[in-house]
C-alpha cells in the first residue's frame, strides 16, 4: 500500500472545519482538606479517622454523629502538623479560610460572634489530640477570645461579673503558659502564675482560700498581676486581638508535639514522631457559672479495680482543668445526686450509650452548664492490669465483645501489674499509718522521699529507690514519675494527672492526702508531727488502701 505524503498526512489530521481543536484544560489539583467540622448532629469525620483527626477529633465527630450533646467545632488534621514541621512552622495557604469558615459555623450554631464587644461573644477552647491518647503531655487553652473589652460584654450578657473575670484570669494563665512560655524555671518548684495566686490570697485573705471564694475585685487584681508577669517574663504585652490569640494557640498546640514531656512520653510508649497531633477548636461551654454548673472526668467502669460502677469525679463551679490539674480535690461523681440529680441521670444515660457504641471502657470529660450536660471528649480508658483482665472477662459475659477481642485487651506488660508487690500482712499490723488519701494506683511501694521530679529522676539514676511526693503533679513531672517507685500527692483526685499517668504506667499512687504539708524551699514534709527530709527519710505507701 502506497504511503501518504506528509502533506496529505497533515491534511488528514486536521479537523473538517479547518479550525484547531481546543486542548482540554488540565484538571486542577484539588487542595488537601485542612479542617473537618462537627456540630448539630453532623460531622465531616468519624471514629475510624484517628490517624487523620487524632483520637479526640475522631471521637468528637463520632459522638456528634450518635447524637450526644457535643459543642460544635472543628479539627485541624494531623497532616497539617506534618506540613507545619516540614515548612518552617507555616501552614497551607488554604487553611486560614477553612478556619474562618469553622468559626462562622460555630457563630451560627451558638448565636454568638467571635470578638463581639456589644453582646455575648463566642469563646473557644483549643486542644491537642494525638492518634494515641497522651494525657496531659500536650497543651490546652480555654476561654480564648477574651480581652479587656469582651470580658465586659460577657459580664453584661450573663449578669455574672465574677464568672466573666474568672474566665479571663484563667485564659491569661493558660495562654501565658502555653503560647508565651511563662513557665517555671529550672530553679523554681512552683508555677509562676500559681505563685501570683498564692501571694494574692495571702495578702488579701491571709490564708489559702478556695478559688471560688475570690471576689470580683480579687479576680480583677489577679488579671492585672498576670499581665504584669507576662510582660516581665516575655517583654511583650498580652495580645488583645481574638484572631491573633487563635493563631498563636493553634501554633502552640502543634508546637507542643515536640515539647520535652511529649517526646519522653512517646519514647516510653513507642508512639512514632511522624504521627503528629491534630488541633481541636471547639465552642466553650462553662462549668464555672455558679452552683448549677460544674465539670468532671468519669469512667464507665472503675479503671483501678475493674468493677462495673460509674467511676469519676467532679467539681461544682469549676472548669475541666481544675479537675485534671489536681489544684482542688474533687467529689466522687455519685455525689452529683446531692447537687445536680438531673445531670447525674443524663450522665448515666451517656455512660451506657458510650459503652454500647465503642465496645470498651470509656474515659470521658463533661461540663454541666446551668444544669445541661455537654460532652468534651471520650477515649478508651487507661487501666491497671487487674482492671484490664476484669474488663475483658466481664465484657465477654455481657456479650459486648468476643473472646478473641478480649485476649487483645490485656497487653503482656499489664499482666506484670497483676503481680504487683503488696505489703506483708504481719508487717502491716506493726506499721503506723500517718495519713490517708485516695487509692489511685494499687500495690505497695517504699523509697526515699523527693519533692522535685528532676531530683527524683537523678537519684533513681544512681540506683536509689525513690517516692515522688508533690502537692500536685503536672505534665512537667513526667521524668520523675517514670523513675519513682510510687507517687504521693497532697491534692487532686482519682482523675487527676498523677492518677491517670500512674494507672497507665502501673505505678503505685495515692492522691489527695490532705494531711501532708510540703515545704518545697526547705525540702521537707510534715505530717502528724513527723518530719520527712528529701533524700534522707523513707516512706511506704499502699496504693490499694490509700494509706
């Protein structure tokens, strides 16, 4: 067959009209989604999306989907955390618009406006949320959006001036600590903001009164002193622009993925660094509006013994950080019946819904605002080895899970906890109990007392058996908690940071032993007439009985 000439080939390829065909435009690459919204019973995500949304974000979405009372909000994904560290702590160009849309959605649902100075403004909480739960290791900021003008709007809208200024002083303390770095120095045993609070109480009331007893004038003075502390420590003024506050908080939460305590925790529990954390921005609900409000942490079953009882704690007229930080010793959740019985009925309903849906024991945070219950998070509860065995066996009997699943619920390292040491019965009879507290981690422990986490870790490194004894622990104490044979605190309850971390580590722990008087400067502790000196005296604790 004869070949066509090149001219005829060109002619054959031309369209009949003689016009050139338009090339189909290349498909635009769709920008990756940064923000996932939840609220009003709908959510972009779900409980299976933990790698992308983190545990907290995924479960907030899931609880929203199953119609539990969750305040609206949005989650910035873990992919943005990866981008943040790969691009010199910056964000994708599309993220800001998605964040602004998330705020607009919250404004519509809540009927408030972010930064409003004429009516009740929208205030938000900014929280971390890794794929695996890392309690207390990363950062949280509450009451964001307050400044010298919006605090007056809150006071006027709610007719609760004390509530408004209480929220403002809390916000400055959290933002100053987390975002601006106003934290205790290596030579300090007390957090600087807590030192300001202590000094103000003693100047004005001559004793350590409960925070709820502080007057409006006290709180206004505290706000002024907090701002002075921020200026003194950082050389910067506290920011007034709510959008700047939000930007700073999001960056600080992503930044907390690489803080020292988070790195130590990840190493201990083999959590990969590349997983990153999500950031959750959620409309605030308030447990500190008065006697019909409160906050708490609860477990659907007892995480220490495994018993099938509603277990947890709450504080009236408090925000959630008060419970987990251990600055006040809370009441058992069963005592809500005396204060807010309808709220307890609702929490019992939620407890059963959570276990039926997630098929595991849940550890959840709640806030009661003027009698109405809101859910702030849920996660699989940390548990002792004894509790893990009982949970697994009971849930098989209850037909919640199959036996094959039950076997996976008891990791090998937790079986060691089942064989935790106990005191000899004969020795116990001759021993003198000098104080008691709340049993937060079962077993027996003996060691030299240390009142500072770094000094406790250093002594343990030299081969000493040590007990870490604190007024209350904070996430910064993690190294000392890992090194200690046991942990003892003067304040806090079974849901405090010390108790949560101790249970996960299988550490012996007693919280809320109020008879302890610890003097950090003198490095001594007095209890019932006995004096214990750091690094010299031994102490024994029974985390099963709380003595």
